[in-house]
């Protein structure tokens, strides 16, 4: 039996990624290194939801943040206020916003090549903000780039943490898998998870293909000792699965990717 592709994306999105990789004929093992849970509503959150119509733009950083936003707005706003522009760091987050709220969502340009905060900030509508009120919906901790840059550009930013991420050690079987490097490839789309799991990775594991969703993560991986990083064309299941196929069977992946682009 061939070694599995180890994926680290938590929850339902991890299941979708697993299915995309398995569809390419590769076995998958899920490593649950992070648990994501919504935070209890705080007075700050409640104030933001009640004053939601005061915001000119709303920026959402992850699919789970989008779910939390949609559930809150369903409680406070049976009908969404008009005149608000919505932004998402990546396509998966935009899809949740569109499905749950029915809104048009601005995403990073496809030419940016990555689903990142940096790419989102290249949008022309976020360059000059002139005292506009912006709601940034995110998790606890995480990067501060969006809030800092939008503030520097003139916005009044309210950053609202609506969920927490909790790291948990790999189960014994998965810890042994990392220690032995007994996997076909490792897929990581979170810098927090990558840094956390590096402590369990042996020299053999560091030499196995590591599939990441951005050049920023590839740079981090190099600093952590990973020697074979492959940057996917984004963080979507399709992009990550294509990169896995490329790393595991380059000739077959080239054919699949050509077919995908023609379709």
C-alpha cells in the first residue's frame, strides 16, 4: 500500500480537500492539528453587529470567519443593509459569503497568484480610504498586516475576533508518520500549523514534498528546514490537489492541469 498524502486543513474544508486529492487516485490521511471554534459573543461584537450599517467595507479573512459573520447577521439583520462592499482574502471565503449572504464579494486579482492579505491589498478600491469605517472579521491572533495597512491608508478599522484556533498534538500514529517521513506529501496552508508541526518532522520528513498555498509559506518552510516545497496556485482544494499530483507524479499532473485549464 502506497504512503498517504497527509493533509492538515481542519473541519469540513479538510474533507473537501481530501476528496479532491483522492479523486486523483492518491490515498489521504488527515492530521487534525488545529481545532476551530466560534467565540462566545462579546459586548464589542454585539456593538459591531448592531452598528453594521455604519461600515462602508467589510473584510473577511477565512471561511470560518465568514460563517460566524453570516450567523451573526442572521440574528441581527433579517435584511442586509445596503451600501456595504464585501472583501475576502480568498475564493473559499468569498464562496461562503455569497452562499450565506447573497452578496457580491471582492477578491484578490487572479494575476496575484496567491490567496493572501498582500494580494487583497493590491485592489484599487482599498488603496485610498479617507476615514472610511472598515470591519475586519477574523480569528484570535493571526497576522496584523490587513488592519495596519488599511489604517495607514486612512481607514478607521474595527478588528473583530469571532473564533479561536487551538493547536493540538498529532495522534500517536500521525506523530510516528511525521517522525519516519512515512508519507507521500504533506499539505499545509497555514503558517501557524506549519510552525507547530515542524517539531515532529524528522530529517526524512523534511525531505518529503511539502505542498503550500503561497510563496510566504514556502519561505517560512525553508526557514524551518523543509527542503522540497511546492507552491500551489492558491489555497483552493483544486489548486492544492493539482500541486500534490504534480509533486507525486509530474507527468500525469501536467496532463491533468492542461485539461483543467482547457475546461
